[in-house]
C-alpha cells in the first residue's frame, strides 16, 4: 500500500479508522450527485473500505483518503482503478486504468483535487508504469472535467463506461511525463 504526499495533502490508502471521515464525505448528496446520485450509508462505507483494502492487497492500487496535513481531517478521496463497461462492482482488469477524485464540499475551489490528481497520476505512470490513464464523468459534471483538463488530459468523446454514456478523457505516460 502506497501513501502519497503533496504540498497540502497526505493520500492514505483506505483504512478502518477512515470510516467517519469517508462517510461524512460520501453521505453528502451534493458530492454524490454525479457519482451514484444518492448519499452513501454508513454500512455502505464500511463495505467500501473492506473492498478497497482487498483491492490494495490484490492489485497494488485502489482508493486513497485525502487528508489535510494541517487539520488531519479527511477532506476527499481519489482512486486509481480499472474502468468497467458495465454497471457492476467488479473491476475489469482488461480495461484501462481510471483516475478519479471527490472532495468535501467545503474544500472545493482551492485546487486540492488537481493537486491530489497529480500525485495519483505520478503514481500511475512512475510506480505502476501505466501506459495511459483515463478519467470519466457525467456530461453535466463540469467541475470534474475541468480537473481532467488541468491535469493535461485530452478529450476522447462520449464513451460507454459503467453502463452509461460518460465524458471521457485520457493521457499517455509519454504526454504526461514530457
Ligand atoms: C470534482 C471536484 C473534486 C472538483 O473540485 P474543484 O474544487 O472544482 O477542483 P480543484 O480542487 O482542482 O480546484 C480548482 C479550482 O480552485 C481554484 N483555486 C482556488 N485557489 C486555488 C489554489 N490555491 N490553487 C489552485 N487552484 C485554486 C481554481 O481556480 C479552480 O477554479 P475554477 O475551476 O473556477 O478555475 C468537486 O467538484 C467534487 O468533489 N465534486 C463532487 C464529486 C464528483 O463529482 N467527483 C468526480 C466524479 S467523476
């Protein structure tokens, strides 16, 4: 399990004691609006942490909590995971790697998602040695698409992922690391 650091954040692989912080994040309907469309229950967050811990062991990458270095609070979360075409819970290892992010609402508009995303992209290309990474979002999720653009990702059109038509961006290691 790999911890990452940025100027303002520590990115820590999900752990049992992240439950309160992650549930605060994921139970906000506004944060979940373009993700599942509904707030996550505490029981669901428990199950997610368990699944993510297994993925870290199995794959060597998965979800991190974003911890504000100053306050020690969990202020967001992000992932490197395999995309899937269908709306199932199981990763499709034949599919490309996806980078993703979410922040607590009171931490939006400070550049923190982009800062964390750069750390995850660096991990993807330098540690996992990925050739390319993808990012996807609901067509109305303009804030997330802006993070993709700020990362230097390129628009690849609307594609079917998770059983939905999603705005898709991608960047190769060659382009990102140049
Ligand atoms: C997607 C999401 C993480 C984007 O958050 P965000 O705060 O807009 O993105 P960043 O943290 O990178 O912040 C960038 C903004 O902060 C501004 N900013 C303010 N202070 C800054 C600073 N010190 N450094 C950098 N940027 C700063 C930037 O100008 C930019 O604003 P702009 O987009 O109006 O130009 C957030 O909207 C969210 O959590 N949404 C709900 C979850 C979600 O939908 N996740 C994506 C699923 S695909």
